[in-house]
C-alpha cells in the first residue's frame, strides 16, 4: 500500500469507493464486498467494516482491519484508530498511538494530540506543547481550546495580544500583517468565554478581514448575546451581507418573519450583495409558506438588467418546480431564449429538468440528444439522469458506459442498483492521471508536515 497514492485517492475521492457508495453497498447487503475491498486498500470500506465489527463486539478484529494502513505511517489512519480507542475508554492507548507523529512535528497530529491530552487530564502538558506555535493559525486555535479546558485563558490571551501588537507595528504608513491572521478572533473568543463580552466586541471591530467562510464572528457574537440594536447597525454597515444574514436568521428564529424579510429588502449595497440578498429572501419566503412571493422576488431579479445569470435563473426555476409549476419555468426559459436569440446548455439543462417534471421525459431525452452539445460530458450526464429518473436505468448505464468520462460515480451507482457490484467497483477504481495542478496541490492536512500548510478545516 503506497501512502501517497492512498492519500491522493482518499483526499480527491478519485480511484476509490467513496463513503456514500460504501453505505449503499451495506444497505443493499453487499457487506462481503466491503470486507473484501477493506483488505485491498479501500480506506472508506476499511473504516465502515471496522465500525460494523466493533458494533458486533469484535473490537480486536476491528483494529486489525487498520493494521495495513497504520503500517504506511499515514496520519489519517492513526487519527481514526486513536479516536476509536478513546471512544472505547482506552485513552492511554490512544495517546501512545498519536504521540510519535505529534512529536515528529506533524501539525495536524500535534493539534489532535494536544486536544486529546487536554481531554484526559493532561491539559497543562498540551498547553506547553502548543505555546511555541502561537504564530500558526491552525495550532493557535487548538491552543485556545486547550486554554479553556485547563483554565489558562489569561496566558493564551497574553500570547495572542503580543502577536497582535507585533503585527500592527509603530508606523501606520507601513502596515504589517498580524500572524496568526485569526489572532484577534481567538482573543475575542477567550474574552467572551470569560464573560468580557464588551471587550470581545471591541476587539472584533478592529479586524481588517471581517468574514471567514461566509460567517462573521462579530455578527454571531452579537446574536448570541441578544445585542439586536448593535447587530442591526452592523448589518447596515457590513459590505458582505453576512451580518444582515445573521440578523435575518435570528429574527426568523424568534418568529419575526416580517422583520427578517425587511432585512433582505433594504435598498443599497453592491450588486452581488443585492443578488445574494434576494436569493436569501426568496428562500426565507418559501420556507414560510409564501412561495408565490418568493418567485415574484426572483422573477424581478432575473428580469433586472444583468440579472438573468444562470444561478439566479436556476433558483427561479427550482422555485417553480417546487411549487408544482414547472410549466411556468419553461415559459420563462422561452422568454429568455427569445430575448437572447439562443439557449446555451446552462439554461437548456434547466429546461430538461422542467420538462421531466411536466411528464415530458421522452421529449426531453430527444431534445437533449439533438442538442449541439449532446456529446459533451455534461450533456451525457443530464440525459443519463433523465433516463434513470424515468426508471430506464439500463439505458442510462449503457449511455454512461459509452461515455465513461461523463460521470463514473453516477455510472457506478446505477450499476450497483442493477446488482453489478464488481463492475461498479471496477469503474470507481479507475484512477485518472493527476494534472499538474493536482500534483502541485498534493499536500493535505494529513501530510502537512512535509507538504505545506493545507488543512482540512476552514478557512480554506
């Protein structure tokens, strides 16, 4: 078993049997195949087979399943086994298993190991271990977690405050970057945990980058502490709409749907935020039984200058379909087609789905096959989806087998439904050669010590 190949297949879900397929195999009774593939380097099969063994009380056998994977030195295997040992009340064994990788400097292993120590009465040791890495955003977050467990919040706060001060510098004309970039947010997390909410709010107002992964820490903090007036003011000032979204979510949670609607209907803001806000408004209206208003809002957006982008029109068509009005979606696509003098696949694909919803699957298949892009992988996948949706799985499989580049995963799933499990596995295990970009970005959280700083948690 080659560790680089194993890591690549698991990270990219290519050339392997992915988790959802493993679950489906077990659901359909193909447990023997999962067991067989677990011994042939299929990580997700190994993980699921070990889980089944453990549920049956066969824990020693479950651990033995992972032996070949542990032998490669692959961190993900060590992390998984250590997690099982901890779950079974064997924390000291878990600690012993994780220690070598952590001591070797693997930052992902170090984070896991430190948190494991803290959970089992060795938090001071974990804090000391992480303290030299306060400049690393990934490990600094773990340091703050450990500080909370061990009662060493003030020590962690002092370390972060020093980093913030060092990053800002004395000369305002020569800006410097704070390292770690999340130091302000982590310090605010500590202050909130200590009950010093005003300090946490003041800290977060000093950030240069306010949102990470479409969430705003200040907006979430204000919402948690019921500081509605401040959240409203922040929502008006925030250029990213994330504070407005959090305010609307909070109002909806409290039953103030009208108030949430008003947040999304406020005028102004960048064009993207206006579009994003309208989509959020439509989703809110639909959730609260006001589907017709939702489609009206999306229709107005799509009809506005430059509004007929594919993602906006797709949202509108999905609303029509959800309301049992696919014919209205088709009528709108006809309007767009007449307006632009043609129809690319980005809209034609929506047309096919709406036709199927109208009971016109045969006509949809005929039109798709006659389309100029019918040999493209995205067209083949759409046609296969139409055939399968109409219960014609054998035809969908035949089509995908003629065009394996279209969607090997979809082909494998259909083969499994037909009972052709070996064929499905063979399809999934075909691994394309990695591109130059894939080779360049080959580092992951599991190999972070030797392949850069990519991680498997946000921010990405």
